[in-house]
C-alpha cells in the first residue's frame, strides 16, 4: 500500500519523547489545556488511546468528557469496515462546527483510518479544518506534532511499522481492576478481506520478559484481571528468534498469580493442543475463547485465506469444548463474502447449529481498499446480504439466549467492575466465562470477585444476587 508522506520506518515509542521544544518545556505550552478523545474499533485501539492519554497528560493536558470544553479533539479511528468511515466523518462535521466558535481548537485524527491513502487524500482535499493526522506507527510523536503546529494541516503518517520499542508502559489506564497488555502488534495472516495487516503492519511480538515485567507491575498495583492483546495472539513469538510460544507465555503469565487472565483474539490455525491443555489446567486462565469462524464453507474459507477447512475448525472446536469445562466460545462471522452461494451460506448455518455459540459478532462483507477480496466479483443485492445477516442473527441470538439460560440457578464467580448501566442501584461484572451479570449487591464489592447466584437470563446479560 502506498501512503503519503512516506518516511523511513521509525521505531515505535522511539527515544522517549523529548519534552523540550526550542528551549521551551512542552508543559509550558500545554499546561491547563483540555483534550477530548473518542475511540472507535477494537481493544487494541482502546489500549492505544490509553497510551495517547498518558502522552498528552505528560505534557500538561487534562482530559475532559465534554468535547465542547476541549482545546484538542482527537479521534482514534478504525478502518475494518466501510461504515466506520461514515461514522467518523459524521462526527468530524460536528467538530468543524465547534471550531467556528473556537478558533484555536485543534482537531486530530489517528488510528487505522489514518493509514488509508484514500482517507488522507480526502482530508487534504475536503477537510482543511482537521489540523493533525498521525498513524498507528508514530503515536509517540504526538507531543512534538502538537508543539510544531503552525496553523497548517500537518499529516504525519508512516507506511511502515518500526520495531517494538519498550518505553516504560506509559498508559493512563481506564480501569484499576482490569488491564490490557499488548503482547504483539500487527498481523501477518493477510486474510483476503482484511485491512489490518496494512493499517497495523507486520506481526511484531514483544519480548516475553517485557510482557512478564508489565504483568508483574500490574499485579503489584492490585489488578484483578489482565487481557493479553493481539490480532492473532496464538501466533505470538513466531516472529522472534528463540522466543517462547503462546502456550508457554500463558503459563508464565498464569504463574505470576493475577486472579484472571484473558486473551484475544486467537486464530484457529495457530491453536495448539498445548494451549488447550494450559487453559484447562490453570484456574486463573479464564474459560472463554473467541474463535473466529468467518465462514462455515471450506470453499469460502479458502477464498478468504483462512488456512482451515470447516472440518478442521469443527475438530478444534470440539477438542476445546471437551477439555475446557464450562468454557464459553464466541465467534465472528462474515456473510456475503464475494461469490458466497446459498449452499455456502447454509454451511455457515450448519456450523452455527453444531457449535451453538455463546455469542457472536456478525458482519456483512465490506470491501476494503487494496485488499484482494475487494477485487472479487460481488453479485448479491444488498437486500439478499441483509437477509442472510438477519437469518444468521436469529440463530446466533437463539443460541446465545439458550447459553445464558443454562446459567440460571448456578453459582458463578463474578469480578465486579462497576455500577450497572441498567440500574444504578445494582453493580455489574463478568463471570469467568465472560457473561455480563447485573447484581443485587453493594457498591463496595466493586473490584472484588464475589459469588453470585444467577436468577434470570436475558438475551445479552444475566441477573443475579450475591451469595456467600
Ligand atoms: N484478528 C481477528 C479479527 C480482527 S477484525 C481474527 O483474525 O479473527 C474483527 C472482525 O471483523 C473479523 O473477525 C471479521 O469477522 C470482521 N471483518 C474484518 N474485515 C472485514 C471486512 N472486510 N468486512 C466485514 N467484516 C470484516
Ligand atoms: Fe485480519 Fe486475518 Fe489478521 Fe485477523 S488474522 S487481523 S482477520 S488478517
Ligand atoms: Fe479497527 Fe484497526 Fe482494530 S481497523 S478493528 S481499530 S486494528
């Protein structure tokens, strides 16, 4: 993919930002200024925003939840499907309005959309009110980009990733209970529909010693749960000479003793028996596995470049179900991939009937810039695509409700994460197998793992009451 402002690859997090600019301390420039950040996309983006917030606060900015009060509005964007684009530009329209009243307002766009050539061109041509654009490979340059700003649009996007660089786990974490831990960046799988390898670069694993150091620090800080993050976590280490593999990393992370360990996302192709064994063995590795299927048709899976067949997926699925007792398994499915016939779609429904997923994210195929699938013939009408999605969702919701109903009457360990959104007199949290529960319990349970009797199943959550 050719991108504008191509520069030599830079090291991620390179040389701690030098907070002095032309003899002025950055803090003198930005002290008291407020930023508002809106994040779209996956957990990786959420965690990147935690890093961006820390960078901004180091140079004197404070966070505000009200965008009208902000001096800097930043959008951390996602490019996975086309509709993400419309959402972002819709929101930018509102920001443009604010700028009319507040001339000094800085508007910035970063994240995966910033890595798309067409988006950058559109910003240059049609959106002069956007002041700064930076990509996923140079987030650490945000302070210097801000300090150098001189009323001209500044687009700083690198087309190539740098090496992983550790710069002291600089994050303003959203939670004091549950933390994200990057174990790798990028992805080498190049599924034919997917833009991620282009927006995030090739796979770069962090060294296990750095990951373990971060996990130990989180333990010291009292974190109850960590989630190991990567687009393809079980390919961990394959890009590093002599590095341990993912099952071993899980084991070492588990040894540190944080009560709950999760990981997302694992690719069926890289799933090993050792991984299944360690998840089954260890009490603090949670029995929840997100195992994206994408399609149930071996023919479509081949066109997608997924590297497994329907049969291989099902074999793996049953192996996990047999060994990891009480596990929840969720998935991602794309309908109407170019050339998907009724027969192919039926294969997907068959797999759903066999797997009876605990939950799933479902999508209509969306052609993405420069990916091979965007050039494949796509003949179905929108109506037919929506119809397939609807049929699939009916099934998914039925199985998800059934899975919730099986929990009724059981006693579950729940990590309470906060006040319930549905009822502020209640608290909420997640079971070990990742079911959201609204609980009748006092607020001082927040941050603790408590026993909860499940009393009622809703489509997307459970209701329960605290028990001894
Ligand atoms: N790394 C993960 C997925 C990351 S993207 C994995 O390999 O499973 C999250 C989900 O978005 C994917 O699982 C896929 O179902 C969906 N997705 C990705 N590209 C898409 C596209 N072009 N159109 C529709 N859905 C897409
Ligand atoms: Fe995209 Fe495939 Fe990589 Fe997942 S594994 S991020 S779907 S290319
Ligand atoms: Fe979206 Fe980028 Fe994540 S495209 S899904 S934010 S890696």
